[in-house]
């Protein structure tokens, strides 16, 4: 069993410190790490926001959010009082760093400790905040700056943000966070591939028929509808989360676990992605919006209804068929899909192996899809391997598919840290292995921009799908043309 090792003493400054991400993800993550004894005495968590609220009002906001979010077995009024002593709130405008006097006063005199600046703000503020930190002389030798996704909304804006932040911080001090990289199953993907002689020799075009990656959500866009209408699923999910899962699934073995070695192999995958332009988008991509439907018996509105009836070509569902043009993956299709208001919430990578070259059991069972490795990221993290076995019993010989099923929760028997808990601790430790290099971000955006340009040039329409289903019919046809189907469908 892994042990929780305390980190060095630090000051964590969160810009957007009273916002949704801070209350919903960062504060619960820090609370859990403190509860497990991983945060040394004296560490400070300093929230910076534009709201004119008092210290007591801020504590009431955070405490109420933790109490509502955490199970009763994890929330303790006594421990909350201890954790709250670490918290401070400072009013400051990120766009006016000349008025950051209060922040400077709080940090001055603590230059010898680890200093983390977490930018839980809109990407358009990243450059201004980085510049303000430099102008106010708040960057010490043990500094890290964390950029929340998305870094930009296209290749040009990503380059601009990276350039502006890079003028103030060294690349090895910049942590571009994607919380999928902190998930237990994503970490185990590396172990599964590179610590087991069973899989790596067959992880190639000779043995794998195709790969599927699904990130499905049953929720709609809700209160984010105005923001989401400027982004869409391709930018919001595919450019970051799904590209990272693709890279970890397809990359070559790194020479070691050093962050540069792993990042270099991921970048090679992005280099090898075959572009999808105007001539290919209609055959290799699907874009759609959810319409009114029912999820778990509850009737929900369609996307345009949530948008107030306005017209929109923004996609809430994307399916892609892509190829990686290199020696390992030549002619192996990768199918990606992500969407909102789908049948259920789950994220999974499926490795479908090829059928046996010759079956001696043709009359007993269809073995085409027998050997399938499913790597589930959420909600029940684990790994499942499908095999064909003989039905037990005398007198006959029949086959049936069975699964070797490993649930991480059942295997560990204890609660393990969520993605943000792990990533925050890795930032404090100064380990950039689970974070994106600027080249990863920019190469991914360049590839995504090609699809967006292809949609515009070809005037590919946005299709519709009923909420509570697995998406539009065109998504199924994307695989059906290749005599394949989604798992599940």
C-alpha cells in the first residue's frame, strides 16, 4: 500500500480563490491531503478574488461547500477548524496588479518556502497574472505556476499565452494541468503497458484491431451555456483530456519515467496524427447537439432551449476516426467520442484485439470481439480483460465470453486520492511528469484547428441526438462502415 509522504512547507496562492473550481475541486482536495497528514504545519492557502468579502464570510463559504460536498464520514467540524486556520482571503483584481499590495504584504518574508500560484481563472487572464507576479517581485527560487485548462481556444491564442507566461516563468516552473492525468487509472495505464511483459509485445498493429476512447457525460451544459457556446466539445474535451489519453495509449516506451522522457514520447504521437481537413471531415468526424429527452426518467431540455432559443452551430457531441501514421499504429483506427446528455457518465479506453486467425470452434461462438481490454477511468476505476472460456460441466463443449475484472477500489480496500489531490501534491513536490509541456498543448491545438477549419470550409452541419442516448446515428455509422460498433452501444 502506498504511503502518504509529507511535502515541504509551502504557500499556495489561488487566483479565482472564491470561484467554482476552487470550491468544488481544490478545497476538497487540499482538505483531504491535510486530513491524511500530508501538509506540514505552517503551510498557508491564500485565496485571491475580486469579491469584497470578509475573512469570516470566506470561511463560511468554503466550510459550507465542504460540508455539502464531502460524505459525513470524511467531514469533521473539529478538523475543519484546524484546516480553516490555513486559509486566508485577499481581495485583488488580476487585471490591476498595481493594487496587489495586500498580497505582497502576506507573501513578503516567506521567500524561503515553496510558492505555488494556481490560476483558477479564465485563460485570458493568465498572461496578465504572470506579468503582475513578476512586476511585484513575487517570484522566488521555489516557485511554480499552475495553468488550468484550456490553455487558449486555438493554436494562436495558446502560443500567445505560453509566450506571455514564459516571459516571466521558466518552462520547468509552469504546470499546465489536465486532471485526467491525475486519475488512478491513467497512472495505471503506464504500469499496465510498461511493467507487464504480457501486453507490450502485442500492443501494435499486428494484434490490435482498433482502439476506442469514450468520455461521456449525462449532464448538460447548465449554467455554463453562454461560455460553452463559444467553446464546444471539440475544444473543451478532445483537445486536452482525450488527446492526453490518446498519447498515453499510443506512445512508444520511454527510456525511463523522467518527465521529459514521457513528454517526448507523447509529443511524437501528436506529430504523427494524420490531419483531418475539409476533404475528410464528413467521413471521419461527427458533430451534434443534444435535443430534449429523458435521463433516468427525468425529462431534460435540449441545448438550444438552454441557450434561450437562439441558433447555434456549437457541438455538444463529437465523434472522430483518426489514424496515427507511424510504424506501430499504421492502419489501426482510433475512434474517439465525447458528449453531454448521453446515456450515462463514464470514461473508458477500449483496446480491441484482432480475432484468432483460424477458429476451430466456428459453430460454437462468435469470437471476433472476444479479447478486449477495457480500461475504465470513471466512475468505477478499473481494468477488465475479456476472454473466451469453456462452459463448465461434462457432456458438451461450449464457449462463453468471461471477464477478468479488477476494481481499484475493491483491490485497495481504502479511499485513494482523487486526481486534483494527486496533482496538487506533485506541483508542490516540483514533479512536472503529470503535466503538459507547451509543445503538447500547441501541437494538439494545431491538429484540432484543422478539423474546425474543415467543418467551416465544408459547411458540415450539426446533427441532433436525443438526450439519454449514446449520440446521433452518424456516430454509429462511423464504425458501422468499418464493420465495428461502439462499446457499449
